[in-house]
């Protein structure tokens, strides 16, 4: 079992920056991938960025070049650096962890609100 807690969301003007943090606890050594997803009202959660235990990264086309995902050396905290924010980046951002034991299982944080507005 992995527990995830997001922080760092808030209100920012277009062109500004935010850094989201996701702290993981529990069976952290079973995590094979962590990532950030976002949701707007009435939509499913869409991938923003992900990083594997090997350090491989994936980004949504809409954020590539503006957002950067990273993790600390202990692999228990993942960050999302968001630069050049646009109003269309406004969403609830969720941290995700994939745990590989007998099967791949997803764990989710409760989300943190990011609002980009002038």
C-alpha cells in the first residue's frame, strides 16, 4: 500500500511558474513508476508527465518543453516543475504511483488545484 500527498498548487498568472510535490509513504520500494495527471470538470484524468524507476520520462504534448518531472534520490518524492503556465493548464493535478508486486496496481493522491488566470 502506498499513500500519496500532493502539495504546491495555487493561483498563478499566465506565464508564471509553480512546483508541485508528491510525497509517498508506505511500500515505496515497490513503486515502479510515478506520474502526474490532471482533470478538468467532466473529464477523465489525463497524463501530464511520468517517470519510471529507471528514470525514463514521458510528457503530454501539451506540456512538453514547459513542464519537468523529477524525483529525489530516495524515490519517495516526485516533483513537477511547471513553467510558462497557460490558462488551459488550470486543473486538479493528481499524483499517481504504479506498484508492481503480483500485479501492477495504481495508487492516487487526493489532488491539488492549479488555477492559471490573470
